[in-house]
C-alpha cells in the first residue's frame, strides 16, 4: 500500500515538472493556482494600469502626431485592466480570468509595438524598451501560467521583429540589437514563468499529500477514539459496585478516558469483614490500562490468598513480575473487621492510608517496601525488603482514607510547586470529616477541583473512604 502511494506521489511530482496533471486534478490545480495568485493579479492590475496611463505624456512628447492613437491605446488598456480587476472579485468570472490576462498582455505589449511602427525619429527605435517592460509584467508579476505567458511573449516578439524586418524602417544593426533584447527578455521571462508555475504545482502536490495524511490521521484518530470508548466501558465494568457496601465512598477519575488506577472491594464469609484493594500503575493511558487489566486478572485468580494481605501482594508480584516492562505498580491491600474495627494490611510502595478523626489526620505506619513487578521474590528476600503485615485497631467514629498520588500531587495551574497535599487538602478533609463516606468523598473531590480550577489532571485519581463505626 505504501509502495503504491509512493509511486503515485512520484508520478505527481514528475507531472508537476511537465506542468500538467491528469484529468480532474488539473482542474483542481487551476482553482488552487487562482487562490494563490489572485492577490498578485489585483495588485499588478492596478499598478500596470497606473504605469501604462502615466506614459501618455511620454507618447505626446515622443510622437505628437500620434496623439489620438496614444489616447485610444492607453485608455483602452486602462478600461480593459479595470474590467480584469473587477473579475478578480467575481467567482463566476474565475474561469475567464487567465484568458483575459493573456489578451491584455498581448494588447499592452502590442500597443507599444504599434508606436515603434507608426512613429518616426529616434524614439521609434527606443520604444522597444516599453515592450520589454510589458513582457516583464506578463512573466514576472501577473503570474500568468507558463504556456499562455510564453505564447503572449512569442506573439509580441514576432509582432515586433517581423514587421520591422519587412518594412525596413530601422537600420539593420539597430533592429538586430533590439530584437536580441526582446528575445533575451522572452527567454528570461519563460524561465521565470516556468519556475513560478512549477513551484506552485510542487506545492499543490505537497498539499495533496498533507491533506491525504491528515485524512488518514483523522480516520485513525476516530478509530482510536472508538477503541478507547470500548476500553473505557470495559474498565468501568471491572470496577466494583459500591452500592452494596455500606459506609464506603469511592472516586475514580482517570486522567485520560482510561487510566492506570484500580480499586476493588472484596467480600468474605464473615459479613463483618471487607477487603479493600487499591493500586496505581506508573505511567498513563493505554499501557497503564493494559497493566491494570492484567493486575485485575491476577487479583481474580488469587483464590484463598485474599485472606492474608501479605500473601496477596506476594502472589501479585509473582504473577506479574515477568510481564511488565519499564513500569511498576504500587498497591495496598487491607482487611477490615467492621465489628472489632481491626484492620490488617500490607503495602507495596503505596501511600499509607489516612486515619481521620474529628481533629487529626494520622497516616498508618507502613514499613518501607518495593512496588510490585520491580524485583522477583528472591531478590526482594535478598534485599530484606519483603512485604510485611501491619495491624491496628481503628478509633470508633473515624474514617479510613485510601488514595493514589494523583490526589496528593495534583498541582495548581501556573504554580508547579503548589501541591494539593500541602495547600488545602488537610483543611478540606477536616472540614468535611463529619459527613458520611460517600458525601465526604464528593466534597473532597470538589475541594480538589476548587484548588485546581478545572477538571483536568496530570495523573489518575482514585479515592476510597470507609466509615469506621
């Protein structure tokens, strides 16, 4: 497919050198050429009219006997030029604009040639410079395409040389001199016209390629959007339905449509016990979401290991260590007995949960530990950094807050050193700790939005709040 596209592009660039595209593409180029040259045509039309009419005085001084002819030629050119200028503002006249430019270029140059034929004296031989000036306008300024510009130049050059050669009103050496000047102007003008049109055709092909790549990119982006929406719906389905767990509030806000944070609420035979799992994959977007899916599968295959937080972390590390490259996963898992308020937990490099009472916020002690997937079980043992089990009894009437670092490390726009953890988070928590867990979580998120000033974040955010009765 790419080879075919490359061959088509090469063929178009080759055709640009020959100044001709196939079929409808040539028509598209003519529209493109018009859009790119229209301002030149308007400016040059006004300039050429002004300059052409200004030479009426020169005609009257050089050829007083041709006063009427001069007015007819000069004013006729001005009238014709005004019509062409008006045509540049009419879309309906677009197709006739370049033929009209061809005619006025022949008219303007041919009018000056007539002075050299009808006039007498030294000025008749000098007026060929006016013909050259008209040809320069045709080739260099009006941006007439190469073929009509060349045809105009050939007509004017022949219209000067042939009549003078037959009429012999000018010395032969002088005619040869003037003719060489006109031929030289014609050749230089042809080069200018060719390069002008070639570069526009080359730019036209490049624009076609860019447009095609843009369309392909848009189609690819739409496909990616659809796939991300599917991934988002799948990810939402494996998040737990918290409605069945009293006294628990949750928040999950991915930075993109899909994220790398995960939480789960586990049930046990003892209705007073509940398992709480939270994790954070390094990175963002699709790779983090894929690792999160792998973690979710490994968690679902943990069998009886969910009854011991330390054993679960060991299982997850063993299951994922060889399958995650250049990433790591922090997580924390704990089992809460609602009746006794006893909480057993283990951490793999995750932020310690916060115990919230009416007047204080206390992080649970978590011994230093390494995230999941970084080292094998043997390496962790050799480093003496094995996952350890922590236990505590939580105060009655308190709250237990789990979170990922997207909450604490959220920064205020324009102030990269101002993180939510040190600039308002504690106040928001203490002001709202009397509310039930679900409402507390919503108010905490609103406090974060007020701090940020928007709903855009640099990281995924996951929060779990549990009421301790």
